[in-house]
C-alpha cells in the first residue's frame, strides 16, 4: 500500500488508535512495517568473463538482456583466476 505525502501527514496528525499500532510496547504508525513483515530475496551472483571484466559495458548489456534489471541489484564476483589483490 503506497501512501501519498498528504495521506501520511493525515495519519500522523490523527490521535485515534486506528492509525497507530503497538510492537513490543512501542506505538508506531500503521503505515510503517514491522521488520518481520519484510521478505528478503537472495541477490543474484554474476561471475563475468574476462572480456566482460575488461569492458564493463558488455557485462551491463548482457545483464540487461538476460532480465537482471528487474532485480534492482546483482552481486558481481570476479572469477578466482582473475582476482589478484
């Protein structure tokens, strides 16, 4: 449920118990979620080729073509043979 700024202000200004709820004795607005209500998904891990590491635009193009843009974030892990800190 997405609320506009105006709706959030109205909820904050209301003093009724309908707009507030309690978690562990703390009263919080209903539009805030308790941390237990969030669902965390695993982040896709990508191991690019040497060519893609040399030219990151190729990697971005491949990730976009394969639909990774819908994830919002990906973890790029270089191959152990390429990583020499």
